[in-house]
C-alpha cells in the first residue's frame, strides 16, 4: 500500500468513525438519534424530537474537522478515483440538511462538536470555515436545537462575529 493509499484509507475510517461518535454523543443527549443508512442521502444523522406539532426532525451532515469545517459534499477522494468534472460536488444548504456537524478530535478519546446551521452556510457563501472563527458554535447545543430558526441563527452569528452585523 502506498503512502497516499494509506492516507486515503485512514481518512475514510476517521470519517465513518466520526459519524458514529457524533451519533453516540447526540444519542446520550437526545435519545432518538439514528445514522442514516442511505448512501446517496445528503445527510448522515437524523435527530427526532417531540414538538407541539408532532415531531421535529433535524438532518445532520457530519464532517471531520481538523482546522476547519468543510461545507461541500459529493466528492470522493483516493488514488483510484478519477472524475471528469465536479458536477457531483455541492455546498450544503437548508435544502440538503439542517446543520453540518464538525467533529474535532481533542485527543484520542475526546471530541468537540461544532454545530454549523445551513442557514449560516447560505449567508457565508463559502466552502469551509476555520474552527477559530466558529469557536462559539463549539458544543453549542442551543444552536443545534434552533438550527432551523433563521432569525435566531443570524442574530447569534452576528453577535458571535461570525457574520457582520447589518
């Protein structure tokens, strides 16, 4: 196995592991959490919560976050992959999921979760963001709970300095 193949394999393993780690952390907090076993789905996890209207479902896309959280999906890496174009690549939006969760390893057995609502991703219009710029979204479960509330997300992200105030 070449060095590039090993790096690709290790990255794939980390990605799958981080989906399970995020699901486990969220399950301890919310209970009704499931990994999505649909390979073409634009999200990896669903959280089902009771609401006044019945059930509220939060669709979550999980990304490994070393220094930043990526907002794009649909591409595949590896030495054996060859694409003619990037037509499959897309940026997450409220149409595809509700929140991108960046899983950041603090150590071998410790993780932080960065909750980035897709409402914010739409406002940013960029493919990724540095963890240092979204420090206030780290383990911010209120942001996860209210990730579909546009006014809340925008006002909090302005207050946190993630997006400029109008």
